[in-house]
């Protein structure tokens, strides 16, 4: 079947002498892997820079019995400034690309995730604000890995006052259950309220929220632990931005 769709580039690596295998997040088919034959020998064969999170229009030949489809056409629509990004911008974009790749299953369409990437990139293009926590909260919710932040993961009781984050169990414990994990750390009410607000608000509304540095710091720690817990490892792009330059090649 011939398929045609807009697609964000998540990851590309060399394959054999002349080709590349690319993972896209497409609007109509979700995450798709494809081979761009001959692109290293003749880059003009496809009119794309293959930069991370660039938006392309792709045409691919979808076959049932393979995960890697033949991409016949890949035309870049927008690079969102990723062709010559600052280190910071590159670090943010690489993290989002890796996160989407890790959390989303193959060939399962999810238009809201596609829109979320689009919103993130448009914001990134307009400035250097770090909107990664907003993206993380939203994609966790959309991909079904939503943290249980309104109830205790041990006893399911609604969390009214004291809340503790358990890294080893990937969620919140109430005051009564917190002794079951002696490493659980107290969570500010403001962090829970912020997370729930972002989860329920549109991107533009979530952007306008003023987070205190204390809440922001706590949420960043919790979200990183939560993502590592579900992915089963630390993401390569969770490293400090200055170390990410090695991942650029
Ligand atoms: Zn409990």
C-alpha cells in the first residue's frame, strides 16, 4: 500500500554503504520506520536535510511483514531552525525526539501527539524557553503512561494532604503508605496542582503558567524519574545539554 503523510523525523542512522534508516512520527500512521535507499551516496535524491524533528512530507510503501518500509519520497516542509540550532535548542529537540521514540508504539496513529510535537517546535522556534516539562507531562498523559497524581498507587486513596514520590514504584504514595518506601520524597502540593493543571490545559494556556523555581525543579526531578521508570533506563538526552553535542553526529 502506498502511504503519504506529514512526518517529524525522530532519529536517523546509517545503514550499509549508501542508505539510512529513519524513524518518523507521522500524522496518519504514528511512529513509522523507513529506509531511504541511496541517500548517503546522493543526498539530492531526497529534498530533506534529515535534521532532528524536521517536518517532512513522506511517501512510503507499507508492507505487512516488515517493520522497515521503503521510503520513496521525503520532502522537507520545515526545519524549525534545527539546521543551525543553538546547543540549547538542539538539546531540547533531541530530548523530545528520543522521548517520543521511546514512549510511542510503532504504527499506531495518534494525531494529538503529532500536534503536541508541532506546538513544542513552534514555541522553540519563537524563543529558547524550556518547555520540556510541559511536553513531558502531556505526552505521558496522551501515551497512557500518565502518572497517578490524584491517588496513592498503593492503597488508591485520594491524596488530600501529604504526598510522597516513590522513584522505585513510579508514582505517589499517601502519608500512610509512605513508610513502605523509605526513599520516597515529600512532594509539594504546588507541584501536584501544577502537573494536573498542565495535563488538563491546552498548550498555549499551559505555557502561560508561571512556575516557581522550586516547583519547576521538583517537577523536573519527578518527571525524569517517572520517564526512566517506564522506559526502563535513563534517556541518553537527559544528560546536561553540553554533553549532547556528542550525540549530534
Ligand atoms: Zn496509600
